[in-house]
């Protein structure tokens, strides 16, 4: 009788051990796909005066912009810096970096001016962005999104960026 109890106890222990170890091994051997993070960033940037210059006269075909970036609770707030050029079709091509409290996010974007503006300075834009990486808390970030932007004076631009990020 005593031997049967020991065997039953050993079998139960082995069963419990198998139940605990098997899921742990499965979790370490399988690859998990990171869950995308959806966020909305609101940026407000202005064109910087070129080195050696004394002013900015719109329309500006190339340059640098700096300003505030507010990306909600997910990414936090900080500063956006970008370098842009305007191609022959009027599209704005840029590289950007968001300098946030816990790291950076960087990538590229393309903005296309929309029809129906009333003067050559006030322009609405629609565009796409690609996130190509990051640092700190956002190391390995990748993703894409859409942009809706507007300028009233050709110098200051506000955008709403809807972004889906995946951190690798």
C-alpha cells in the first residue's frame, strides 16, 4: 500500500512538473508577433532660417523644420525635427525625427498638396509616413501611417499623424 501511494505521488508530481515546464518551453521556442501600437501625433513645426540667412520667404523649396510633437500617452511629447525638399510635382519629401522623453522615432514622409487652396501660401496636404527605427524605449520601431497637414503662411505647418508602430 505504501509503495502505491509513493508511485501515485511521483506520478502526480511528474504530471504537475510536465504541466509547468511544457508551456514555458513552448513560450520560449515560439516566436511571438509584437502587437501594433496605434497612436496619433499632433505636430506644429516652423521652417528655420537657413545658415547665413536673415529670413524665410515662402514658398520654401528645401530646408529644416523644428517644433512641438505631442503623441499622446503611448509615445509622449517632445520635439520634431525634419529636413525637407520639394520635388517638381510639388510633393514635399522629408526625413523626420521625434525626440521624445523616453527615446526617438525616425523615418520619412511624403506630403502632396491638395487642390482648392485660396492663395499660394495657405495649403492643405495629405501624405504617408514610414517609421524606420528608433532609440531608447522605441528601439527597433517600424511602422507606417497617414498625415493630414495644413499651413496658412507657408512657414508654420500643423499635422495630425495617425501611426501604427511595431517594436521589434
